[in-house]
C-alpha cells in the first residue's frame, strides 16, 4: 500500500495491477506451445505504460536501499515533525566511571567553559542535586593532607549534610567520605589528571582517586585548561 501511494505521488496516476499468475497445468495434459502476441492499444498507450512501470520499479528499488522513516515524510504529516526534532548541544556529556578496586562514580565532561549554553542547572538536576545544599570547598589540596584535618572536614559535612568539592586527586579525605557515605565532587582540568590505574603499586599525585561520587573534567584536545582554571 505504501508503494502504491509513492507511485501516485510521483506520477499522479494509479499504478497498474499486476497480471494474474498463470494457472498450473497437470503434467498429463498437453499444453499449446504457440504464443500469441499482445495486441497494441491505441497509439503507443501500452508502450508508455510499460515504460512507466519500469521507471517505477527502478525508483522503488533505489528507495528500498535508502529507505528511512525520516526520509519518507510523504507518508504522513507527522513524519515531517520528526525532522524538526533537533536538540542543540548541551556543552557537556555524562559518563559512568568504574574505579579499579573502588566504587563507581559519575563523570561529567565539559569541553569548553566558555560555551554559551552551558546548562549547569540541568547537570545538577540530572545528578539529583535539585535542592539547595551546603558546600565545603577544599582548594589547593593536590596531595594527601593530615588525617585530623580531613577527618574534621568530613564530620562537619556529615552534620550539615554538605557536599565536599576538591581537586579530584588523592587528598586523604576519601576514606572518611566512603565511611560516612558523603558526596565528594572532584573538579579538575582534564589535561592535568590521569585516570585510576588497575594494580598500580604507587599512586600518582595527579591520579583521580577512589571515594569521589562525581568527577567534573574540564577541557578537551581543543580546549586545554591548567590548575586554577577550574576555580
């Protein structure tokens, strides 16, 4: 039925009905081998119809190879609306990060900090951070700090239901946030850190650490940022 509608739209004519298949004959009956020529209709009407049929078959064959529900908008007006369903780039991508020997984390990659339509509120909404919350910032900590300091920060975050934001690398607070199931967000330039390594004997100073619930990595190959830009 779809093929008939396409033919009508292309030629503004009704497609010809397929000729009936010849009846099967019994092997005992003799058949007449003489063939009769098909009489021509008025003028070259029959020849034109045959040429249109061949053209239709060629068009139909090419359409079958390249058929797509979005290309076949002639089938229904609703299909034309599908062509307008275009979502502009959001300026970020979301990923699930598996930390070797640790807990999985959510990763948010933001290639360009100057992107005009960067939807920060949308990112927080998708991370289930819809309500206002307290924030504790650990700035400048790129190496492990004393346990007493980090333990105190974790206790304050637990009592105030706060989110802790640091540089994403190992600072020593991870064991406390894991123990108390706190939200720990690491924000870092992508070019300044490395992903956690499996079965590594020694941890690198710029290696993303286990214990973070979220990582925000800034920049890509076209946009490189340095420590301090994440602030």
